[in-house]
């Protein structure tokens, strides 16, 4: 039984670090990158207000950091689940946004990331 819990914890860490780095990098690009270059690559930043792209970038960077640091430092571990919840909300809103725009190719990735965030919330819980 202890072995299964150990492997589960390792799996959760792999998910947290992977998603955390993905969002931190993606958010940094939205936060510090040129809106024109972003619009050429992923289109939608050219269709929304400048501040919204930057706000999403800040939210993704903070969420990515929040998936890793609280548990890694052993301080306020429940913040990891709160970060996962915040990212889950961002992902679901993004999925709705892409559905409205008929950008169906990105929906599967949204759903996969949402499911992984939900697993983190479920397994880590909101306890210290």
C-alpha cells in the first residue's frame, strides 16, 4: 500500500511540474511578448483587448508557480490545489472562448489540461 501511495505522489508531482512549467512559460509569453507576434502565431490576442492578454499571462504565470512552489517548499500546501482550481477555471473559460470562435482544434488540449488540474485538486485536496 505504501508503494502505491509513493507512486501516486510521484505521478502527481510529474503532472504538477509539467503543467506548472507549461502555464508559466505560456503565461510569460502572453505577459512579456509582443501582441503583434502573438496574434501572428495564435491569432486571438489580436482580437481581444491588450490588457486581457496581459491579465491572462499574469494569471497563468502565477498559477504555474502555484502548482509547484507551495508543495515544494512545504508552506501552505493547500495553495497548490487553489492554483489548480484557478487554472481549471482559466482552461474552462478558454474552452468556451474557443468554442464560440469555432476553434475546435484546441478544445481537446483544453479538456486534457482541465482533467489534469481536476486530478490535482482531487488528490491533493485543500489541506495543509
